[in-house]
């Protein structure tokens, strides 16, 4: 079973993701979609929707210009956008 800690360890230590890292050692948008952490987040969002929880989208409170694969998959699952 993959939990948050195992996913983070995988993200930080798995050499398979090195091909997606940039000069700042960050994993690209497309690379993130291949990680176990992304899959766990996607699974969580599907569970929340299936259970009928109310989700409120507060947008981008920190005004970060970079897109987020995590936020994008959540809004797709919760709101269809």
C-alpha cells in the first residue's frame, strides 16, 4: 500500500524521475503525472468525489504562475474542468 510518506520517498529518491528534472531539480509538469504521488492524489480526489464530499475551490491563493498537475487533476475530477 502506498501512503504519503512512501510516495514522497519515491519522488525524492527514484532515479526514474531524473529524466524529468530541470536545473532546479524540480520534476516537470508531465513528469509529475508519472509519479506515485500524483497517482495517490488522483485516487484521493476520486474517493472524495465518490463519497459526495463538498469541495470548494479557492483558486490560486499564493498567485503562483506555474501550473500544477495536482491542482489540474483535482479540478478535472471535482468540477470537470
